[in-house]
C-alpha cells in the first residue's frame, strides 16, 4: 500500500472517529438552546396518552450525554489506534448507534416534555439526522486491508535446490 493510499485511509478513519463525537455534542448544544423551555422533569415512560414516570431534566441530559460521550470516546480512540487484523468499522458502527440512540432518546423526550416547541429544528429532522449519523462512521471508514499470509514452509537449503 502506497503512502498516498495509506494517508487517505487514515483521513477517512479519523473523520469517522470524529463523527462519533457529533451525537454527544448535539445533546449538549440542544440542551443549551432548549433549557429555558424545558420543565424540571421530563417524561421517560408512557402508557397510552398519559405519562407514567418522569426524571429530572438534568439527570436525563446527563445520562444521555455521558453515555453518548463515552461511546464516542471508544469510537474515536478505535479510529486513531491502528491494530493489525482489527476491523474498526464494527466498533464505529456500534459506537455510532449508541450515540445516535442517546440523541434520539434525548430529542424525543425533551420535545414531548417541553411546554412549548423548542426554537430549534423540528425533532423529526433531528431524529432523521441521528439515524443517518448512526451508520455514517462505519460507512466512511475504509474497508480493512487483507494481510498477506506468510508461508509456514521453511526456506530451501541451497544444496536442496533443484
């Protein structure tokens, strides 16, 4: 593999790792933008049309934000740490899914619990973007390069050559 190809693979891996950080950042940004319109508690469980259980808003944003951030760190570090015969695409897929699920959970609960619609994009746009963002790091990451197999046969002795 040439230096240019190796550099392009490296850039794609780092970009994929950075994308895993986006859901955690989006949770923090939306909380800062929406915090004045959010109630003290957010709904966490529904039964039909009624809310069955709630959770303090700060706990909810902390749980979703920290989970998305820890997941993002795993994805980011796996994209920066090249290991032979290790496919980071699977790790990036899992960390992208976890972070995006946290963002979707936060967005839906915050919007349903808000007294008024937040002044940001509709939650449908955010959820749609989060679904795309879940798979984007794994799609962006390059496919693993097959490692050439080394023959286990010992080299021939010069006397044994035909």
